[in-house]
C-alpha cells in the first residue's frame, strides 16, 4: 500500500506542478529533492537520536549539494539524485538505525523518488523543461 501511495502522490504532485506551471522554474525539482532529503533527519529528531541525526545530516548534505549542482548545471543530476535516493531508501535500514522512521516510509519514499525522477526525466527528454 505504501508503494502505491508513493506512486500516486508523486504523479499527483508532478501533474499538478505541470498543470499550474510550477515546474517551468528550474528550481522546482531541486527544491523537491532537498525536501525529500531532509525527512530522514526529521525522523532522527523525532526518534531523539542525536548520533543518527549527525549521520543523516551528512547524507542529506550530499543530496542538497547534488540538487544545487543540478540546478546550476543540468537537471539530469537531479534525476540521478532522485533515483539514488530511491536506492538509499531500500538500503537505509541496513545502514542506519533511525528509530523515528515509520516502517512504511522506505517503500513510500522509494516509489515517490523513482516516479518523480522518471517524471522529471521524461520532461527533460521531451524538452518541456530545459536541463540547462
């Protein structure tokens, strides 16, 4: 169920952003990626785990840097960051013991990240959004 909700929500956000015109600004998907990257740090705060928070912030910083670099150079880097974050979701529980992460979150976030990445890639491919 969490995976399906992630797919539906990513499609709803992507289609809404396209309909309204939010994604005409190249900053939209890098901003989405930065927000996505912040959730595991939020979960560490919720789980009162300071040690894990430090590790989560380091990983978050890598995704923030990738998002900024993608905004400045090519949105294909943001596509890559979204897909890599989806892989990170699958591996997260093997890498970190973050007590604040809901059990359904990795499946939800994996689905959201992959669909958002594919949606952005499609828009870049058809040149609806300019990569550079």
